[in-house]
C-alpha cells in the first residue's frame, strides 16, 4: 500500500517521457522547487501538518535537508542519546540504489567500550554474518569482538570502517571462561574489500522436538518482499517465507519462537503475511490492522485483513500461543505483528522474551520524485492500530521475561544455549515458569538465565538451516 504511490508516479512519468521525445527530459530542479514540493506534500499529507510552522515563517531558500527538518513536528520520532530521531525521512534518490545500499562487508554489530590499563576503547560485537559475504569468507562469527582494524588495537573510532571499504585486517578478542565482560586478544582475520551483499530476511530457521511439542524457530531480520524494495512485483523473499511456513506446517510444528530481536521493520505487506502464518486459523480473513490518516484524508482510512488460507499456501500454523524474542531495535512492522496478534491469541499468550522494544505506532508513505526532483520523501502519514483499535506501545512493548543477551557470550542463532531461545524452549518444556512477568515499562531487573543442561540435552534438532 505504501509503495503503490511510487508505482503510480513512476508510471505517469514514463507516459510523459514517451509523449515528449524532443523536449529536455532531465532539467535539474532548483532547491526552491524541491522545497516547494516538500512543503506542499507535508501540508497535505503529514500526520502532524497542524504542527508545521506558518507558511510565512519558513525559509524556502535553504538546502532541502535543512528545510525538510525545519517543517517537522516534535511528535515525529523520539529523543535518542545522540539527539532527536525523526521517523520521517528525506533522501537523495541516488542513495536508494541497491548497489549503494548493500555494499558492505556483510555483518552487523553492536557498539561497546572496553576498559583496560590504557583507558577506555571502542569495540564492536558481531551480531550476525550474512551468507556469501566477505565477512563469512574471512571466518567472522557471531559473538566475535572486533577491537582493532589494520593492526591498530584500541583505535576503533570510526564505525563506518566496519561497514564497507577496501581489504582490511580485523583484530578480534574472545570471552574469557564464558564471561561476556572479560576479554582476551584472539585471532586476526583478513577481510576482502566490501561488495554487494544480499541482506536476506531469513537468517535462520530450525525445528526442535521438545518433549511432545514440535517447535519452529525463525530469525526474521527485516520485512521486504524481495531484493528490489522498490518493485512490488519482486516477491522472492515473500515466496521464500511462504515456502518455509509450508514446511513448518508439513513438519507438524505446533509451537513457535519468532526471533525479531534485531528487526527494525519494513514492508507492511510482509508483516501482514507473517501474522497470517502465526494467527489462529479461525482469524484468517479477519482484521490485521487499521490505518488512519490525517483529517484531510479520512477517505484513505482502511482496514487490512489477515490473509486467507488460499493466499498463504496452507502455511498457517493455527497457533494458540507465540514466543517472540525482542531487543531494543525491535520496531515498526515487528511491533505491528505483535500488536495485531494480541486480540486473537490474548496478551498472556504472546510471550515476549528479551528487551523492551523501540515503540513506533505510525507509518510512512513514500513519495518518489527521483526523476523530477531527485529526492525520495517518506513522511509519517498514518497511525496504525490492531483490530481493537489499540496501539499502546509508544514507549515499546515491555518483555514478559527481561533477559539481556549481552550479559552472556553470544551463542549461534538457533542454538538452545542462547538465553532468549533457551528460555522459550524451557517454558515450552515446562522447566521455566510462564508466570514470570515484567512489572514496569522499564522491564524491571534482568533475570540471569542459562538454559539448564537437562534442557539442552533433551532438545532434538529436527531441522537446522542457516
């Protein structure tokens, strides 16, 4: 829905180009023309248009990025440690190319600091490594600590050097005797120059036998239909998701652990499909979510349904409860899936394990005027609710069981030694108590949870796929 406007605009431009072959086709727009388009679009469609400065109080002669920010409401986004983070965005069209966006070493990381006798140093903890990437070929693994680049231990000041660049060497550290806070220098790896790496959404899927229960596990990392995010006809990732859930169904999966701990959101159509696989079968075809626009566009308000069985290749698992692994960057479409399943499963049966989520209850519409203006504008234009018109997670969802994964050496994704997955499997097996709940939005104190050996020894891995 949000990208339909992109296709309409693009189609109009194509027809215009065909009709005027001899005219100048690519006269660059001036900053003033770009700013007029930005202001015109926001005053009409922006969710908080009435918070914008008066028309006579804006400086249309400033650069587009500066002008855009000057129009935004304080209600747009959140205060972060580094300053206010706006949900609405403005990007030059060139930054949206697949090549520019995906040129990387092929891994993601969390930032941290290390204290030693020489002071405090910046370090990076590897969260996951993508397939067929320079990082994978170099042998980088989840849980590795990067403490230096090109022989310069303790001088990791610019994190961009970990994202892309030429060939490099990384100095790594490893945990001492299973501690997540005590490190010792380890191996050094040589990594090839960054390249285009496919950022696939499905990072890991597994099936476990836990007692009499068959448990499906999915690490789903972002919501995209296919590799080309601007093409609604490219649905390769969506097809992979459909095929995966058909296999889960065929394997007799009757419990599910959905890992969204690093998932910051994405396409709402993917969220619609994922929720449809996980909802009770009786809910299929019922309301998935409600979208409500500003008072100038109430005619655009709509209800998206959960898909029907015939639309999801019979992959619905007909669950009566769901375990979701969460982190501080779990946001947007990830939170939407959680919120929209609550009316059908009951809040007590949507078990959140990990950290408090980010809290984003609004959505954006993409206005792609790359041919005419050279910019892509994505303002917040609607609020999003579940079937019961509820969206009470502006501060994020507090976990039912608060566990800080960074207090432990990181186990491989899908490994029962991971405390988040381990707790979910323990609760399914009856070892852990389902009554344990967070008592406040801040999640209260973290629990120390290391999956007992009795659990790990009795989890039979039926299927394991990276």
